[in-house]
C-alpha cells in the first residue's frame, strides 16, 4: 500500500461519524462498534475490529487527529496554488513529497511519523479507558410507597472479574505469558514504503498476553456473569415511568475506566382508595345525610396510614372537596371529597322520621 493510500484511509467513515464529530461522539461510536465486533464475541468481526481500533487510536488523540485532518486535506483536494509535485509551473513553488513523508534517515515528522506513533513511540498498545455498561432494571411500587419513598433491593446480573483467576484468565497456579508474536506489545508493525503501520496483534487479539492454560471457571475470558444485590433508594413523590439513576454501580469499566450506572424505571400500581392528581392525592369518604345537613365531623384516611378529622359545616353538599395541607409526601396535599351516603334499607322508625321530614320540607 502506498503512503498516500494510507493517508487517505477514511477513519471518520470507519467509525460512522462526521468529520466535525465531538470527542464524545467518537468515543460513543467506537465503544458500540468495538463491542459488536470484538473477536471474543464475534469472530467474524475481527477485521472490522482492527479497522475500528485503528481509526479510534488516531481520532481519539487531539494531536494525531489534527495532523491526520491536515494531511487528508492536503491530498484530498488535488493540486493547489503555490505548490506542485516538483515540476515547473507558472509561479508555483516546488513541493517535495519527501518533506511530508520524511526522508530515510531524516529527523522524524510527517505522515510516516504520525502512523509510526499510532500505538505510541515504543510501539506499545495504549488501550483507552472505557466506562462500563449502563444496567437497566424495573421496579414496581404501590402508590403509598411511591408517595412516601422506599428502599428496594435489586438483583442484577453483570460481568465481573472471575473469582477463580481474579481476572487473569489463567488457571490457578499459572499465569499469562507475553505474546511471542508481538513481544507483549499488543500490536504488530508492517513497513509499507514510507510507513511503519501498526495494528492489533492477531495472535493475542491486541492484549499482549497469551493464556496457555485457561481458567476452568471463565474459559480464559477473565470475566464471568455474576449476580449481586443492590439496594436502591426511591425518593418520595416519584411518579409512574420516572427513572432513578444510581451512579457507578453498573457494569465494570475496562482498561481502568469507571463503572457504569444503573438506571431503574419505576412503575406505580393504582390504589383502591387514593388517586393521584398531579402532586396531590384525592380520596372520597362517605358522610351521612344528617351530618351533611346538620353539620358534624368526618374521618378521612391519609396515605401514611393515619387519619385526619374534618369539620363538616351544616348544609354541606355532596361532592364538596376539602384540602388538607401536606399529607401526601414532600409537596402535595390531600383532597378529601365527601359524598352523601344513601342507606340501602331503613328501619321502621327511620322510615317514619324520613317521611315526616319529607312532609315538613316545602
């Protein structure tokens, strides 16, 4: 491959990002592609994994990316005023490609130096820290627990360092050895004309190590699927469909990266008596006709399990709502609606009294 061909490799296309993509966008695209094409989980994606790793190594480094962009711009736009490839032209300044690629025995620099440094000056791989995966879970709460807040245990299954080999991948009593192909660097180099081009070592898959006797528990992967319990505090007043984020308790990071987060979606089940209305909670209580007509008191339940006594004024109509401040969590009120209860049956004495009342009312 000619030097110019290497310069014109489209790393942005390899990662599926725009040329003006932010560092965060580049990292996000790389993480997804590396996860989907890692040889450990997708042997058919090894070539794609190498391509993605090569692109990310350059674009994730601000200095390398700047130099790469400058050289692509130089070659990708054709001849420009002010220089040519060494021939004469009307007022054109001579341009020697060897200035760009670096002369043999010269003092470093140029594109050859850019790709020669792709994995570090000493050729040693420099894995980028990767944040762990975000784990998602769903919990179902009663309305009363959602209003008052509650702690809930979650059973999570995630990857973690193998307890048998402690993450080395080697069977107990053994240890990984340095890869004989890359000398433990994790990369191999191929001289392509003016280039010293580095790529992940195929023999050790870029790790720099070879496990001769794999751990029987994790089969040499260094990680196993493990269950753990996480206690999550759901804040008071949370609503159906809202999420609680627990930072740093998700999947483990890679290459020294931080652990991911846990995202808990909350489902709130309806209550037979209480109904949410914005930040408030409504409840309907029965009141007898004499109390509604003559006045009196009525008791209403509250979400915290206690009760509140309301004073009913004479002549209170059925359907009237009373507001009780601060009885439904951190910011809501309890709305109590009184409903006149009609008895399904009457005693003889009650019937006579009611008939007398009916005659007395115009």
